[in-house]
């Protein structure tokens, strides 16, 4: 198991969710 790959995958998922939430809730920004 490559720890760096796992970390990058988790960060990618979190970023995707954050961007999706930002698009759904533009009033928060």
C-alpha cells in the first residue's frame, strides 16, 4: 500500500465534495 497515494486520493475526494458543495450552495460564499 502506498500511503502517499491514499493521502492524495482522500484529498481529491474532499476537494471534489467541497467544490460540489460550493456549487450547490453559492450563497455560503
